[in-house]
C-alpha cells in the first residue's frame, strides 16, 4: 500500500481531529467559564464600589453636620466668653 499525498493529509487530519479538537473544546469551555466568572466578579466589584460610594457620601454628610454643630457650639462659647468678659470688666477691682 503506497502512501499518497491525500492519505498523509487525511491521516494528519484524523490525528488533529482525534487529539487536538477535544483539547481545544476543553480549553474553550474553560475560557467561557472564566469569562462568566469575570462577569460575575465585575458585577460584584461594581456593587461594592457603589456601596462604598454611598457609605462615603453618608459619612461626608455626617461629618459636615458635626462640623456645623461644632461651629455653632464654638460661636456660642465665644459669645458667652465675650459676655463674661464684659461682666468682669464692670466689676470693681479689689
């Protein structure tokens, strides 16, 4: 039996079909699985980032409110100090 060019090509094609195609299919399944997992992780990261943004916004608002309260208390304390200084200035010195 003589080996012809067509037989060599067919034999090579059969080897590729038998050995490489199943491996390529397995690789394709792995890539698709990784792609799906990356999509899930991307979604989780987006959700986490949005949650962190909301938390930071809430903390910023709380900090702003604390600063306003401190400012009001400081203004009140300065006002009382000025009144006390005025009253002390009116008292006779002993």
